[in-house]
C-alpha cells in the first residue's frame, strides 16, 4: 500500500517557499526534505490569515541528504501571482490515513477531499463521513472490500479483484487454495479462501468474513413479481364511472382527461381509477386522482398494460394494489459461471454450435458462453451452446433487467481463464433492442481486451451517445478524448474516427492520459485532410492552448488526416506538446492563422512526424519550434524519409527554430515547394540536425542564423 507523507514547517525547520509567476520551479528555504521521493506530491500554501490553497504537483526529483535550500520542479508552471517566503505543506501520495491522522487531514483539507477523492483505510478507523462527498469510495485494506458512501449509508460494493478460481459448493474434505471461490452450505453467499491448505474450515452460514474466508457481497437477484391486485372497492352513492374522448398515449406519469358528459363524479383525491380503451380492452392505464374539477380530471398513472394511443376511454373505480409478493428466488445470486468468454463478434446462428471453438475451447452442447463484443451490442449476454443451429439466451438472463449489474465467472480459455466480468448496463432496457455493455472486471477502469473505436460527427453527433458506432457518434473531439482517457488500454489502441466536417472550439482540444501501453489515434481523412477541419476561434495562450494540446500526458497520441487552422487571437499553436508528452502527426495539413504550427517545450516532450509526410498550406511565425530540452523529430521515429509539401509560397519569420537546449531533427525530409523568411535559427546551445543537408535545406529565402552556442548540421 502506498504510504502518505506530510511535510509541514516546524519551529526547528521554519521552512518557506517562493514561486515566481509562470515559473516551473518552487524554491524552498530552510527545508529538510531528505530521503523521500517527492514526485507527485501536492504543494499547498498555508497562510496564517487565510484559507490554504493548492499550488500544484511536484515533478520528478529524489533528494538525498539534508538540504537547507532546495529547488523542486513543478509539473506545470504556476499561473498565479508571485509567492514570496510563504508557509507551506507538502502532501505525498493518495489520501490514505486513519484515526486521528485522517481526522486532522480532513479538517485541514476538506475542500480538497471534495474533489471526488477516494479513501483507503480499514473498518477500525475513525472516519468523519460528514466531510466525505457523496458517492466516494472507501477501500477496507484489511478485508479488501470496496464500499461506497452514498446518501448517508456506507454500502459494500465488491472485493478488490484478483483472479478467482471457482470451486462450486464448499466440500468439507477438500483442500482449498488461496483465492478459491466457493458457496457456503446454505447457498446464501460466496466466499474467497484467504490462504492455501484451507481444509476443514467451513465458510460462515451468514454474510461475514473470518480468518479463513472473505465474504463476497453480491447484487441481489431480480425482484419478485408484483402481488395480486386487491379487490375492487364498492362504488359509492354518486356516479363513479365515466367516459372520455381525450387522445392519450398509454404510459406512466400525469394524464389529463376531459369527461364527456355534464354529470360530476364522486372522485376524491387519491381515488384509484382504471382507464380502459373500449376498442382494445387489454389496453389500459391505472392511477390515482391528482385533481378533479368537472369535467377536467388529472390522473397520476403508475400501472399500465400494453401500449398505443387511444381516444375511447372508459374510467372505472378499482381497488388499491395488494401488497407485493415475496421476493423471487435469486437463481445464481448475481454470480454465474460460464465456460468461456468471447471478446470478438460471434455469429449466433452458426458460431455457437457443439464443436465450434471460442478462445481455444471446443464447445459442447449445453455449455454457457458469455458474449461481450457483438457488432450489435444488444446481442451481448449469456448463451447456451446448441447441438446445431441457432444458440439461445440462458433462461436466467433472457430479460434486460436480469443481465443488468450481473457478474460472470469465466472458467476456461486461452486468453481469459479464471476471470471475472460484469454487465455495466443499468436496468430499464429491452432485450435484443437496447445495447448491453459487458466488461472485464477491474477496480475503477474498464480493461480493454481488444482495440476500441469511437466515432465523432460534428453534424449528427451527440455527446450523450456512447460514441461506439457511426449511428450514435459523439459530437465533439473532446468528448471522445475524455472517454478514451477513462480506459485501461492494456496493450490495445483506441481510434477516434472523425467524420468529414468542421470541429471548432474556442481554445482547442486537450489530450489526456489513459492507463496502459496502447496509443490513442485521432484520425480524419488521410487521403484528403482538408475534408476534416479542426479549428480554434477564441483567445489563445501558447502555454495552455493549441488545436491539439498535451501537457504531462503519459499516453502517446497520433494525429492523422486533419487540417489545422485558427481564427483565434493571441499565441495560436497548431500542435502544442509540453510536460514530457509525446505526440505523433502524419498526413496533417497546417493551414492559416498560427503563430507556431508545431511547438514543443519542457524536458522529454517530443513531436514526431510519421507516415508518408504532411502538408503546409498556410503561413506562420514559426513552422516548428523546439525549446527547453524538448525535441521535434520531423524525420519520424525510425529516421525514415518522406515529403513535406508546401502549397503556394507561405511566409515564415523562421521556418525551423531551436532554442534553450532544444533539438530539431529533419534528416531525410524532402521539402517540395517554396517559402519566404529565414530558413532556420539555432540559439542558446540548441541543435538543428539535417544530417548534413546544407544551409539551404529548409524552405525560405533568407539565410539561417546560429547564436549563443547554437549548432546547425
């Protein structure tokens, strides 16, 4: 478990910190910060006469020994006013604490904890949940159970997932290994073995854990059917039936009827009425009187039968519903064992027959198979293998609500044996019509098991869609980026496919980190990039904005097949790469409106030219600018060669610029076309490398310059 450290100044160490505006370094005076890696720590200013406020995150540094004066790098430049000799606190790691320590942290940083931060501790800790935001997660480090704090109740969510080995019902003489999964003798709960050679220790008969077993809380089974309707009440003395020609669709909620004749009825508030179609007696809706001033009647409908719109209603008194029947039997307590899981599309008509193979497993008649990645997502679910022909859904999961929230334990397979999967869809859909989402169980993020596509269409999209198909695309690039950033990519890539059109934002799209080794690829039309225009129109700041902007992003992005342009004001940038981020670009058209078309800054930041080259169709102050220990690899990662095409004769102040130990490499690039302006500028110990291409290598009509140790090769 990650440990939490807090560094406050004390009487023996009256430390202070100073930070200049736009500075990337915090200067500490009289600070003892030794023997701990403060990378990722949060720096707070704690004035005596005002509330504490957060400055930012410390970047990579591991001080050794005692330091009286120390500079620590900030992950992002400080945008606020200059801070001089201020009191501070450094807080490292996740919010992990218990007892009095936790209470002290909460009291000091309550506003910080309200930013959806999770808590880790154990059930013996004293926790002031009054300071914990609704829907926060609490992880019990002893029992390994995740709880959710919701609406004043701490509810168990699930056990932190290892890979469980399902063993069926507990058998007294069987030796169980650690992480074996069994049900108890009463069949009322599932339990995970806490250790190897677990023999003769029966799991509890109730839902609790002990030294040998950890209880696995699971969702309840489907609710029981509604009880029988109560008998109709006896009619009163007044006229209690009526007719209405109001055209109304059957459905829940308020419904307004106009009674056809002039006679008032004895319908008081709360009276229960059923409105039935004369032509279709099985089409009815039922509810209580919300208001009645003859001839206007308002019912709050809570029960319906069938559907459709009718205008031939007969209203009659009915009794109040009877009490609900007992809850139905939970067929599998929300945890079902399947033999194998399919992570690609399967032809249900022919691909689930005895003898077929899925994930290395040869299927037999009656096997249960979990489908998770059907091209039509409404087909996902649990199927029973047929001897031949079309497979059918398992009877326990033949309704949408039965699937929603259920867990599935997979027993066999080459890629996914002994894994746990969950249906993440909510109740309320229609089986075979509404999409069913099933994902591999992980603590917090969806784990990809194959490449994933998202679709964006500025004309027809909606950011409330799931973006998974061309028929239900997102409307904005940023929504697709935000969605991809929630994933655990593992080794797989996410492709964000942009439809033809214009994608305009005030200050650009912000690239964000996902988890895993895969890439996020944003692609438009690589044959004709001008069909997909990404533009900005607001007030731009070069340190914060760009058409595509990455700062401190740990996922590699690839930008392909788009035209970048801007009508914005200020320091306009096409591709902005900072804070150690890495962004590739290919088949991109750099159009008009930019101060800098490609800009990198900060150690480790890299912009790569890849693929078959790109196009420049508009002027700029600088085409490519690498500074502050960053680099631009215009010749691609593998030093391959390609062509950069200049359309017209775009004007540049400087075509290629490197400064402050920056590095620009363009080996093997062919520049087709011409431009005006200085060919290059290398200054302040920076390097521009053309592989010996000569002084006229870059486009331009005036000679390049070298100054203050700059090198041009």
